[in-house]
């Protein structure tokens, strides 16, 4: 360090010669040297000159000197420089670091700047939290500024009643020698938003009492509206209904529901009585959640939804049990039978459609019984919980029809085939069914009609073959 340049730079700084101070302090550091004290003074001088980006660089250099310390103050200065340079997002990070330094003696300064940064970013809620923290900081000698800013945030959030509390408390922290007119005007606007017109008129009167404060056009319009509302209430005459109620003992002139804080004298409690500064933002959010939970419980919405869902589940379970007991399932018996014939036609494996305890030879026997390329129609189903029988008529690809009886066994919620039996019917012992004539396609139809006994034999022979293949 060039000690002589440093001392000269400090004297120039103390004499408010900011440009000379910056020049001398720049020359006091050796190349690559880290000096928190020099960079701290350089940053302050740059701030006075309005060179905010240079000031931010100087404060960052001072923060890099860990031996110098003073992290809270330097981070606060860095945040202010970034905020002045139009870099609010970076300023939030620096100012948050400043308030996290427990050794920082004046965190309210960082909170005020943090509130301003959040406002520039459009985050009104976090801005209000920062201003509130600045207001309740015991080291803050003048919390009125933070309270006024807090009231402004409440107004933008649509919380006029909270804004009233903030502005009134700000007035409590100001002295008659300070300019209170702006705060009175803001308080009056909050009263108007809260529909407390008598108090609004009184607050506007305080703001303009000495004649030095001029209301904005918007404030003047609100003042006129408040006076008109109060005048209308004061000139109102009781109606016949009011007179009737008064005669019956229901009337009361000691309390005006349209003006509870005016002539009645029912003033709002002071901030000290309401614990305005003893409740944290987290407490307010938690209380709001509890209130909503209580309201939901009172409406029994959750219980009603649970009962409806429970009844629906009971009905669905009852329907499923009824269908299971009565032999219904998925896939249905009809669907399984049709899939079995389709598999035969397509040359697919029949194993997925039959019970698992059938051997390969038994599955092959079942396949030999089934025709290929037949059109299948289900003529009936006998259902029970565990066993079912399906009656199928197959229209053969050549000619004629063949009936089949298919026995099925329950498999989970569906069905599997346990056996397939062709059915051969005769009419009064004369003639033969289509199933018996199919293997004898080369025989003459007249020969079949001549010998009923031979036809029966052929049918019996076919049944025997089907059972032993």
C-alpha cells in the first residue's frame, strides 16, 4: 500500500473532494493488492460522484478482503449501488446477504433498500415484509419512513385496513416539527378505501390545514367524495319504518352502522393494543390457513366427499360380487368360445384358451374336434359361479352345421375351456345330422336315406373316434 497516497486520499474524502479522493485512493493500491479499507472509501466516493457501477466494483473488492470484515455494511452498500445502477435483481442478493450478518449493527438500512428493490421487481408482498422488518428494527431511529412505505404496499395489496394501521403508527413516530401532511393524505386515502368516510374527511383536513400541502387530483376527488358521503349521512331523515322501530324500542341513536368510528366514538384500537408489530408475517399466513381449515370442517365438505366415494365403492364391489356369483366374468364365456374357434381357423395355439391342467395330447384332441373356417354362433350359456357350459353352432365351410357343447372352468375373473364335445342329433331315429354326413362327403345322399341303421352307426363311429383320438 502507498501509505502517503492513502492518507492524502482520506483527507480529500473528509473534505468532500470526491474526484480527488478517488484518484488518490486508486493510486494507493499496488497491482493485485487487496485492501478492504481503500476499496470501501473508493466505493463511497464513487457513490457521491454518481458512478454506481464503479462503486459496486469497489465494494465487491472490499468484500474480497476477508480480513477487513464489515460484511453487513459492505453488502448493504453494494446492494444500494446495484439498485442505483438499475440492477435490482442483483441488489436483492447483496441486501439479503447484508441482513443475514448478525454482527451488522444497522440492518434497517439494508431492509429499506431491500424493500425498494422488491418494489422495482414488482414483488409487493416481499417489499412489505422488508419495510416491516425495517420498521420494527430497534436500531432504526426514524421508523416513520418504513411505516409509510409499508402502508403503500398494503394499499397496493388491497389491504386498506392494514394500511390505516401502518399510516397511523407512522404518525405516532413523527414529531410536530416534521412534515406530516403527506402521511395524513395517505391515511385519508386508506380510510376512503376502507369506507370510513368521516375519518377520511378528518385526515384530509389535517393534511391541508397549514396550506402548504396541495392534494393531487386523485386525492382531491377522494376528499370531495368523502365529504359528500358524510354530508349525505348527516342530512338523512328517519323513515317511517325507522320511527316505527324506534317506538317499539329497537331504535338507537348512539350507534350509526354506516359510521361506526365517527360520531359514535367507537375508535379503532391502537397498534399497541392489536399487537401489530408482535405478529410475524408467517404467523398471519399460518392463522389464515387455520381459519380456512376450520371453515372447511364446518362445511363438512371432506366428510361428504368421503361418504359419496365410499358408497360408490360399496356399490361397485357389490355389483362385482353379484356378477361373480352368477357366473359372469371377463372375458365372457361367449368371447372365449369364439376365440377358441378363431384360433383353430388361424392355426394358432389353443393353450391360452384352455385350462392349464390339460396335457398337450388332450389339447391336440380338442383341436382335432374343432372345424377350421367355420362361422360360430352361441345359442346359449348355462352359468354358475365356477362352472359354465356354452352351446355353439358352427356353420361349416363346406356345407351344413355342427353343434358343440363347450365346458368351461372359472379362471380368475375370466373363463378357460375344459372340454369340447360335438353334439349329433337325430330326428325320430331316421336320417342323420349334418355332423355325421360331413365325413362322408363322397357318399350319395340317397344311400344315406336308405339305411337309417347305417347312419346311426356312422354317427356312433364318429363319436367314438372323437373320444379316442
